[in-house]
């Protein structure tokens, strides 16, 4: 019976998404068992309800055929009888649940940082990426915490969900069964990436049905309401066939390549570390100020004199976002950005600053004034200090 | 015996038309006579108008949600009109505020007071054969607290809106810059309104039952109201405390709910659901009471299993206090706590199932009139059964891990709250409307409204079960394109449901304009409210009514000449009312 239902659930007509973890079979089987019990109860009730309503409808004033008002045996039977089925449901539900709570020893650990509105999957050695990459057939444990409000990690294909509560760690584990497939060649991917860059678009997972690395994926959603972009707080799970494949994937993100310019690496961090979910690079007002042409401009802030957007301001805004909250056209931004202290290395921050500079630098025009010259000297000094790729962790 | 004849040996006891022409609507005039009235019937009518207005507002917000979700990227709030209305808000923000206010208004301003405060206020004293509730002034103050709470909600809406979801989860609610304090103050005040109503009904039912009306000769609507009142009085103070603590956390950072000040956000969830799960039963128990009356009266048959239904109401009221944890299965509670809450949750399904079986058994071999209230009651049983059964998928832990916080949950609780409470509320309004206003409405119009509500409702929410099991999370302003067809189906359903509700409103309003005059007992009911004229006089009864069995239909006959139901009394030995028989005379016939 289980295998039969298993076949059914993989079809397109199924009420479930693809079944892709060691839990899904059990969870779906229990779901179908309960559903069958429900149908077995519901159909007779509905038939009796509509059948009686039709059969016993009578003209006004005709007395009822019977005035029977109780039958203790019958009532006890239908009160107590179904209870046994409830016990069965409870048992299977609790059994499946205990499996989900019993994390196997030696599971592959990935840290999860949830924030408004994105995901940072921490693979160690400073590799933090929004996509969750795991190995097929091996248990994976997620150690999750939130930087701001409650989020919830939900992977429908794995049938697992767990709230992510600020101020504590919550854990979840699963064993992915179906590896992702590589569906796009590196050549095609390069062309698409170049096209996106030209049109200033980010990778569209839904349209292309694969990741920027060319793999098929499973959806990962935030399931606990967390504000403005709750519905955009989505990422993907990629299941690699072997640990070596996963390690190779992780390695390419470990740090800035020797030939990579800071601005180009900053652009990757912008995509990968969640900046883009709140800051546009085309001037659109989103949750936070746009990066476009912002460098070197004067910015109004809440509760203080306008400040210049320079290296120090950006650095402070990344590490302590609530210190100087920007105002644009008289409307203050919400102070919702989480701190990236300890999350970005100095080289990462430097790369991001260079990336923002590459989107338009207004400071050149102001260099005539004395104060600007002073600041430029200051920032130059700051740059020297930042240039050393020393980790702050 | 044929319909319409009064058999020999029976004496006609017909209240007929009122002896005096004055009734509670006409005995005094002017706006002040309503504003300062202590008459439970007028307070009930004011509540009815108030909660209906809140329902209209909450319903329009629901239509806004459904229209926005017609396309994966959202439609309605992307429109330039909304950008012009709220220039500093993104479409997602508007959506979040709309779903929050939809939930908060529907829960706090509509569903909780709907049946107890509107219908309950009108009916409880009349069903008891009493002149009024025990504390008429408390009753009026309860209404004005409701108005006060509503004003705070409107202020929150006009200030900077509310975007926390109706559940006010911390630390989102302690950090957002929307009007959390105004809204929670409103909910706090509404809590007192609810407590006052509950307290009043408990005292009224305990102390004002007439001689002869023992607990087990009370109409089941009163049992349901009594059970509801117990929950209102015991659970609502916890909501008040929770909301006060939330306000204190937000303003003074006392460090109870916000992890930034060493608080625990999950504590808030325990506090909140300790009230809000019993509150679910404040919403549905009175509906059970209405359905017990409607099914029995329109089947002209004794209610089946009176004691089981009565006891199950009390059982639900008590069990409702120990299952709150099932809202938090994924929150990271310890496995043992989670499993205990799952086991307890299954126990609540038993008393609800008992009621469904008993209602269907009541219809068996009855004399069923497919009137508007009866059709609504049948729709209720169908929809509530779906809502109840799908609760099993959510109470079961392994499947809840997948379904929690998806559209499956949204569909489940709308089947219970709308398919259950709202449909029974409509059935109850159609059933007692002739009594409340003294006018009959168009049966055809009423039946059309019931059909549209039934079809529209199912089309709205059946697809949402599949959306949920396929993994669509709730409270999403935008969604993956694969979910679009089911969302569109749901939106069409919501429009049909909306039309059905407007038809119901239209039919009731038209009855005031050109409805036929209602007789005292249009349906052939046996409870006391059908003994007084329609609408009732100021003091409800011209003379103290004789308390009989609330489900004894043998004494009520249709008189074709008079074109109405009349009460006849058989020449049999009448059981003295002071010592009521344990087994009613017609049992086992």
C-alpha cells in the first residue's frame, strides 16, 4: 500500500509536491491514511444529510414519522467507536514526529541565519550562501537562528518545517533522497549570466527551473510571517550526489579569487548575502536606500545632521545599521536591517564598498571644497586599514 | 391525522396576534431611547447592526486579499490608486496590512461577539421566559465597550495601520512601527466587552430560569451559550494580561517577550494561545447551539441525544483550555510537550463528532421543511464536518510538520469559522428574524442566498486545501506561478460568496420594507420565544409562559384556516412542572 501511494504522490496530479526526503514517504502515507478515514466518515454523513433532507421533506403541518429522542447504545457506539481510529492516527503521527526530532550522530551540519528577508546558509570557513546545498542519502542537520524576528524554515518536498526563533538555536534534520540534476551546460549558464548582467536582472529561478550553477532545485520558504518581503523570503535546496561534489561547490565560494576585482566580488556578495532583497541598484526605493549613485552624496539621517555617504558611513551601516538611519524625501526608512558584525570579513566589506562606488561616485565633483578634501584623506586612510583581508571573526 | 386539523380531544391554546399593539421597537421613540436602553432586545439589535458592519468591513478586506492574489505577483495593491493612497507603502506592505486587519476585525469585532452578543442578547432572556438579563446596565456597558474597541481599531487603521497579523507575534509586534498599541488597546477593551456578556449570561441562566425549567429542560442554545460564557469569563482575562505585557514590552522593554531584552518570544505564543484557542470555541460553540435549535424545529422532531449534545458542549468548553499547544507544534517545544498536546487535541474531536451524528439522526424520520434557516443548517453540517475532519491532519504530528502555516490551515479554520460560525449565524438570523422585526422575508431570496454562499464558499476554500498540501505558505503577498490556477479558482469563489452575502442582506432589508407580518410562531417551534408575539412586547411576555419541553412538537399543529401554527394541548395528564419527568412523555414512540 505504501509503495502504491508513493507512486501516486510522485505524479503531477498529486496533492503533494515531489517527495524527496526520507520523511516524505511516512508523512504522505499518514496523510492518505487520515484522508481515507475522513472520506469513510464523511460520505455516509453527507449522504444521510442530503438523503434525509430530501426523503423526509413534508408539507407544513405533517407530523414527523417518529419522535425517537435517544438511543443510548447507538450513541455510545458512535462516541467511543471512532476513538480507536484517533489513537491510531496519534500513534503514527507521534512516531513520525519523533523520527524528525531524533537527530542522528554525525549528521552534516549547516548553520542557518535567517533575517529580514533572506537566508544565510553557513558552510564554515566563511562560506555563507543563500542556497542550501546538501548531499543525497546523508543526514543533514541545520542549526538555525534568527537575527531579528521569528522565521520558519519550510521545505515542502522534504515535508519538514521548524520555526527559527531569535535568541536561541532550533534544529531540524532530514535525509534528502533525490539528487538534483545538472540540466544546463556551463556554456549556456555563462550566456545567461552575461545577459542578466547586461539587463541588470538577477537570476530567475522559477522561470529557468534551475540554479545559476545549472542544477534543479527544491523550494525553501519562510513559513512564519515576518513583514514586508515575507513572501520573497525564498531560496532553494540543491542535493548533490556526493560529498566531493558538494565540497567542490563550497570551495568556489570560499573567498575572492586572486584575479577577481573587489567590485566584481562585491556584486556577488550583493546577490548572495541578502543585500539585494532590500537595496536596489537602479534607484528604485525599496526597504532600504538604493545603491545607485549614492556614493559621495550627502544623506539626511534620523536625529542628526546630514552625513556624507563615504567608506566609513557604509562600513558603519553594515556593522551597526541602526546608528544612522537614512531619510529620503522626508520619509525615514524603517530601522529593520540586521547587523552583519562577524558575518562579513573586512575584505568582504571593502568589496561591497567598491561595488557601491562602481554604481556611481559623486565625491569627485565635491573635491574642490576643503572639507571634502579632508574627508577624502580620512577615507583614504580608512581604505588602507580595510585593504588588509583580515577576518574580524 | 391530516395536516391542518385539530383532532378532537385537543384544546387550542393560541397566542395569536398581540393583544396590545406596542412592542419593544415601538414602545419608546427617538435616538436616546435606543442609546440609553436597558432592554436586552434593543441591545441585541444594536449589536447585530454593529457586528454586521464589522463583517462587511472584514469581508471587503477579504475580497481585497483574494483580488490581489489573482496573479502570482499580486494585482490589486500594485494598482496606481493604492500607490497614490499610500505613497510610502509597497504593495506587499498594503497586502500585509489588509490581511492583518481582515483577521483582527473578523475575530475581535465580528465572530466573537456575533452569536453571543447579538443573537444571544436577544434570545437568552426570551428563551428563559424572563423579562431581561440579570444585569441590564452591565449589558449596555458591554455594548459601549464594543463600540470603544471598534473605535480603537479604526484609529489604528487610520494612523499607520497594523501589519503584525491578528496574532501579534513577538518580536515582530514589539519592533514594527505600525499601530500595535492602538490595536492591542482595542482588543483589550473588546475583551472586557466579551467578559461582561459572558458574566451576564452565566448569572442570568443560573438564577433566572423559571420554575420547571431544570437544566435538562433548557433549550440547547442556552447550554451552548452557557458553555461559551464560561470560556469568555475564564480565558479572556489572560488575553488582557498578555496584551498589557506586550504594550509594556513595546514601550518600556521589560524583557519578557523580546529576545533583545532577554525575553522569550515563545512565551508570548503560549500566553496568546492560552486565550485564543479557547476563543476558537467561543466562536463555534454558540453556532452548535443554533444548529441544534434549527435542525430540531425545521424537522419538527425532538432533538436526538439531548444529553449527549448538552454534555459535549461542556466537555468542549473544558477541553478547549488544554490544547493550545497545537498552534505551536513547529515552535521548538520539547518533544514530550508536543506529543502530549497532540494527544489532548484528538480528544476534542470526540464531542464535536457526537454533535454531528446527533443532528443527522434528528433529521431521520422527521417532517422536514426546507426553509432558508434549515438549508443554512444543512450547509453548516456539511461544511463543519469538512472543517472538523481536516483538523485531524493538523493534530497528527507527522503531517502537521508539513501542513503547519500553509493554506491547508487557512482552509481548515475558514471551514470551521465561516462554513461553521458564519453560516450558522446567517441561519440563526433568518430563523429569528421574524421574531426580531416582526416581518417575514422572501423565502426564494433566502434560499438563493444560501445556495450562493454554499457554492461560493466551497469554491473559495476547497482549492486552498490543495494549495496547502502542495506547499503554499500562508500570509504570502506573492507566490510561485505553479500555484496560480488554484488561487484564481479561490478568487472566483470569493466573488460568488460575496454576492451570496449581499443577496442575504438585500432579502432581509427588503423584508422590512414589504415583508408580510410575522405570526408569533412561524416555524412551529416549541421553545418559549415562540410563545410571545413577533416582535415581542417590551417585557417579552404578557403573562408568564408555561414552561414545557423545549422539543415537544406534538402540541404544535398547523392550522390551515388560520394559516399559522397553533398550540394545542392534549387532554392527557399534564406532568406537574415542579417535578419534571426524567423521560419526556413522547420518548421511544
